[in-house]
């Protein structure tokens, strides 16, 4: 199981994209506005993947304009975040068998050859890098896939971790837009899932890595149940569950860091 959080404090930064996107249907509904549903409470109706913002504002910051709490680590990590086929996000991760891109399983299928784009950013800090890769693993539960790239750019892969912190960040390509960062609060883990609050995601954020305060990859974002009212959570699968399911990734690829 993931460890309990070890640090706190942060102020969310305003969104450059607020009002520019349509809200998607939230997965949870029909519950009292006065009661926050339990993390592992089954949905009251068949689940629909939702990708709505958490709260009244959409708190995305373009990655090269970011000056928040994660500033001391994020610029060393964000180069590993990629846009996949213009419709999902992924992260180049460190693995003993060789770096691979980790994304959500519902984004691709085994044997697919997706287009992977590095450094698609506003005020880019380098050249946009485009390559292809082969999907070597894919599953729906846990919801993950691994992509082996045809060519590895000069990018440092992000290590995997089991260490939860109170504040989390997701570097992502919402709706296929240039790379942004959003931050929020860790809520809980349950049934191999990682839950977080006030951490905005949208369509195409699927597959983005959930980073702890040290900038290590704790989970993979897959689903959103947030509401504009501030209720609900977003969630993803823990890397522990993914490593356990994977033939490519090894237990030694995980560390408490």
C-alpha cells in the first residue's frame, strides 16, 4: 500500500485556460450536496469516465510559466511528459529493462504504433521531438500501457515511487493542448487506486503521471469524478499495481523516494 503523506502546503495557481473548455459529464451524481462520498463507494449508476474540472476554476498553468511549489523539481521532470496521438498523455519512465512511455490502457492497444511528441509547449524550451513507438503491454485493470520508442530523445526518465505526499502534481496535455501543470491534494488510496482532490484534468489528460512532491511518479491518471461545485475526486492507478501486473517492469523499478 502507498504510504501516508509526509508534507503539506501550497497555493493553486490560476488558469490560463479557464472558460476555454467545455465541461465533461462527471462520473458521480445523485448524492447529497452536503455529503462527500466515500473514496471506494460504488457509483449510484453505471460509471462513465468523466474529465471535469475540480471546483469553479480550471487551474492549469503552462509549464514554462509555472512558479509554484513544485518549481524546484518540475523543470527536471516535465521533459519526460509526452502527447500521444494527440489524444492522451504519457510519461517516459525509468525501468531496469530500459526506459518506456507509461500511459493509460484505454488510450492504446497492444501492437499499436502511436505517434509520441515531446516538448509540445507554449514558449517551448527546445525543439519539438516526434517519434513513433510500439505498445508492448496494455491492460484495462490496472488501466495502463507501455510504449517502447523507436528513438530515445535526450530526456531523463522519471523514476517510480511508492511514497505519497500531501500535495501532488500532474503534468499533462488536456484536450491535446500544449503542456500544462495542475496541482492538488492527495486524498486516499483504495483497491490499488490513488484518489486526489482539486487537481484538474480533462480529456487527453488520461495517462499522465501523478507526481509526488519530490517529482517521482506515484500513479497514472485515468478517471475523473470531479464537479464544478468542488465535490468529487479524480483518480488513477498506483504504480505498485502496474508493476505487479507488468512483465516488463520489475519490483526493483519501485522505490520509496
